[in-house]
C-alpha cells in the first residue's frame, strides 16, 4: 500500500516536472520568435538612456539588418526624441522638460548591444553653446545635427 502511494506520488511529481519543462521551453521559443520579429521591424527604439543636467545619452537600435540612408535615419531618430515616441523608453518631460542635448549611439539590433559590437553610427543634437533655456523640442532651430562627427542638415 505504501509502495503504491509512493509510486503514485512520484508519477504525479514527474508529470508536473515534464509539464513545467515543456511549458518553459515553449515560452522561450515564443520569446525568441517575438524578439526576432521585433529585431527587424525597421522601427528605431531607444533601449537605454542616462541623463545628467539635461544632457541625454541614448542607446538606440535600428531594428534592421542595415541602415540604407544614415542621414535620414539620424533625422528620424531626432524627430522620435522630439515626439517622445520610442516604444521602450519615454522621457520624463513633466519634471525636467525636454533634453538640452542628445548624444546617441546606434546599433543595428538589440543583440548587437548585448554582444557589445561596434555601433554603426553616433548622432549628436546640440547647440553651439550650452543654454538651459533651449531644448530639443521647443528650440530645434538653435540645434545642430551631427552624424559621426560631421554636421548634416536637420529639417
């Protein structure tokens, strides 16, 4: 009788372990598939940010295999910053306002960030002289856009 109960309990426990293992494996596969779909969506996303006195350092992923027009991409990222429209990161504009300067490191995919690969480009959006009254949203005409250290036109 005790042996039968022991084997029944062992069988139930083993069944639970198999079910949990299968479910976990399936969840991981679904997460990988979802990550791959997001990875190449073509929509840039800010995956990390730090700020100090209105200066924002962002890490942005392009979510694409390659950036065909880096200048147009740089403008798009700045517009997304101005519109506060990244999927994963939002600026806290209610307290500190919009950024006063942007320094953005761009990677193709989140996996490239995780693997510490070289960034594909650097974007900066800044004024000639530091001025706390100018922010990227309300005074964009006072800012200059730089791509890999070279100034490009912003519109």
